[in-house]
């Protein structure tokens, strides 16, 4: 068996369909996630505190640059560990590598990019993360989704379900990360 071929078992828990695709392309898409996510969140880190202060009449949420940076770092480390484990063909948080990539990119990341686009439309002005959402998150998410669909690894229906799940889960994940960030920083700095 060639090392470039990776077997994906489709059909939920049943292994009734097997699909081959080139592991090198899968790994490229997988390893693009950490640096692209980092670039996106650096844009947010640099602008979020000022944005929240300027829009405090609309958004009753406060976060300092340090708190946001720490929260992002927690999420980035978690997602990057998942990418590394997927590269090793290991499960992460109960997901096999293709499910992890599918949930992470066309799921949570695409939902995040669409969320920034909707915020931009709502505020009719710059919002933290909009530039990298348009030029990085959305193209990368669509490219990954196209690859997964073209290779028949996932269906459009499954990707849409991951996208909906991404919309539902991204806020609680961010809030938990911010809570841990505030708690940790208050313990360290006091």
C-alpha cells in the first residue's frame, strides 16, 4: 500500500464504503490550519479591545488584549494538538482525522468567518477579524470543503451539519476559553 494513499471509512460508524485520496493533500490542508488560524486571531488580538470599548453601547462584553490573547492561545493549542494527532492518524476528542478536519475547517472555521462577515454587515464598519476572514478563512474553508466533497469523503449535507454545529459551538468554546483566561490571569497577576 502506497504511503500516499489514505483510506477513509464512510457511513457513520459502519465501515461500508472506502474512499482513497492522496494523504499529501489532506496533510497540507490539515497543516495549513494552525498558521492561518494564528494570522486570523492576531488580527483580532490587535483590534478587539478597542472595538469593544468603542461599541460598548451595543456589545456589553469586556475583554482585555491580554485576556483575549491567552484565550486564543488556549484554543490554538487545542486545535493544533488535534491537527498533529490527525496527522498521526489518531483520534482527537473522539473524532477520526477526516471528521476532525471536516468539523474544524468547514465547520467551526467557516462559521467563524461567516460570523465576522455578518458582524461587518451589521456594524457597517471594520470588525476585528473581517480582513483575514475574507482573504484567509473563507477561501481556506471553501477549498477544504471542495476537497472533501470532490474526494467523496464527505457529502454537502454532512458539511452543512458541521457548519451548523460550528455556529452553535463556537460561542460556548470562546466563552469557556475566556473564562479560563480570566481566571488564570487573575490568579497569576494577583
